């Protein structure tokens, strides 16, 4: 299971927002650039930084996840919900830009039992954001 401060390298994004549909046909996957994602994974490994590689659910409706949606996405192998990856991947694919997504888990939402564990201002998340930034700078420079 994921916890606040965990690093997540997005393998694919489920498209449940508006932007990607203006760039990709219905049913087309939203994927990161394979070379850039591999470079990020390599840098994470070189720094011995634990990370998860998983699918994410991109939605533009903040905190509107329903229990049925969560169950369906979890059953399909999705571990994270966020608001940008699918759109960024779609635009990158159409424009020929190398894009990937390295996330830091900032809070845990469980609409199945109504709990929410916000940690986005916590020390563990701040430290993980610094590590993610350092990885990005190393890969991109």
C-alpha cells in the first residue's frame, strides 16, 4: 500500500478529465514517454530511492471520487488519483514532447469508509518533494 511521502512513477493514466479528450481519440491510452520514464526510474534506482510504478486515475473533479469509482479503478490496477497526468501525457504525445510524471503521495483518501488523511504539509511529504525535485533536475540536466 502507498503512504504519504512515497514516490510514484506513473506508468499510465486513466483518462477521466477533459483535456486529454481534445488531443487523443476515445480509448487511446495516456502514457508517459518511455525513455524519459526509464531515465527517471534509473535515477531513482541509482539514488536507492524506493518508488512505485503504477497506474493513476486522472480526474478534474477534486474530492469527488465515489466508492464505486474507487473500487472499479482499484480492480483495474490503479493505485493513485491525481489531476494532471493524463492531460500532460496526451499533449506531450501530440506535440512530440517527452513527458513523464513522478508523484509524491500527499494524502490518503478512502471514500470506501469516508476517511481522509491529509499530509500535504507534513515533513515526510516535504522531504519527498525535495528528493523528487533532485531526481528531476538530475535527469533533465
